[in-house]
């Protein structure tokens, strides 16, 4: 028994000792390194510009020893040209990269999957910048971030200047592996987005009409939505069981819209309009929604874009319409100097 224990301990220590940090200076070096990663390993991209780099980051880490892809110096690694990032596996971390001066060659800049069915789990993207990484064809639709899998986190990132069609960030529920996902989206800066002039300009969307009867259980908290003016819905909630709390919406021409899904909580958010045209608050649709302790000031939006809007809904509504509001709790909200409720 003692001998077996010693063998196991020796094996565990040897595995821990294998973890290393690898500084790579070319795409070929990156591809060689990513093939042999073990828990605790870190790949560092050398400072400088990495052009036309389609990053595929895969591996299986552990809770205590994730596998990390990072910059040699945060903010000094620039991903440019036609580049993107796909990640799949378990306990992966990506940090410190800057996407600018280009656009994705696919439909997504950062994707929490390799291919359909090959997703990321328990993984994290943090301290990433996506800065005006736009297709020159304005009406070519793409997404900057797509979350799949379960138990992933997107935090402390800076996304600014999306001017093309397509949602800035989306949580997808189009497979069982991505439903009831318990993702966290927190402490991000969603910077100014100009008016798109058509549907599809949301800053954040969770779910779609087709899967709106499914729960996502995504938490969106402590984010800053700064002049997110793409369309009427700054956030389009299209799934159930989500939580939006502690977010700041600053001079954004639109609303946090509970478009589909039931049982979502919206609490302790702040909406500051400063009397800017079409600034809105919260739009309530569907059953069992909780809207409490939110602060709305200086909002000028009307009809669907007012400070607090409760929709009538459509009885026996099809998936793409409006379910009636039922059993809602709307309490302790402050609405000040706002035009329409």
C-alpha cells in the first residue's frame, strides 16, 4: 500500500513538473506548440504584429492548472489582417491580445468552439481588445464574440466600434451542449456602436427565437454599455433563467429587452440617458420576469424604447412573436426625469 502511494505521488509530481511557458514568434511555432500542451502550460505570443492569423487553441487543462494562451506583454500583441480565434477543450484561458486593423475571414472573431459539437467548457477569455475590427463591406454580417459550451467566462474585455451588421456578442443555444450553460459575462467595456439602421445591431444577444423556450442561466453583471446605438435592443434576451445585474447603460439609444424566455432577473442596473434622443431602459415581455431596484434617469425614448415598457403580448404566440407578460414582479425601481413609462 505504501509503495503504491509513493508511485502515485511520484507520478503526480512528475506531471506537475511538465508544465512550462513557451514563447513563440511565428505561426508555425505556435502550431507546433499547441499540439503538445499539458495542464499548466502557457503559450506566449511574442510582442508585435501577427497578421492573417487564424488561431486554433485547443487542449484539456484542469481547474487548478488551466492551459493559457497569452501575450508576452498585455496590449503589445496585435492580431491584424484577416484573423480570428477559435478555442475548444476544457479549462482554457486566453488573455492580453488586441484585434485591430482588419476583420475576420469567417463570421466570428472569437468563438468558443472549434466546429459544431466541439466546444469550450470551463474556459475564459479576459483582457482582450477588439477595436474597430470591421469588414469594409458594412452590410456583411459577422459577430465579434460567440459563446458556446458551458461554464465559460468572458470578462474584463474592451470591445469598441463595431459598425457592420451582426451582433457584437452572442450566446448560442443551438445545441444541448450549449443550453443551461451558466456562462458569466462580467466587467467588460462595450464601447460606442453607431446606428446600424436595421435589425441585427444588438450589442449582446442571449439565445434566438428558435431556442427561446430553453434556459441559458447566463449571468451578465458589472458591464459598461457606453453609447451602444446599433438598434432598439441594446441587449436582446431570447432565453430563460438569465440574470442582468449591476450594469451601467450610458447614453445608449435602446433598451435591455426581455424579448423571449421567462424567469429572468433584471436588478440593480443603472440607465443614464442625459436627455440624449431615444435613450431607453427596460422592456418586459413573457412570464415570470423580475425587474427590481433599477435606476433610470434622463431617458427620452418612447413606445418600445421608453424607460420602463410592459408589453401586452400575443396569446398563444408563435416563437417569433411576443408572449404575454404574466406573473411579473416589478418593484423598487427609480425613474427620474424620463419621458415615457
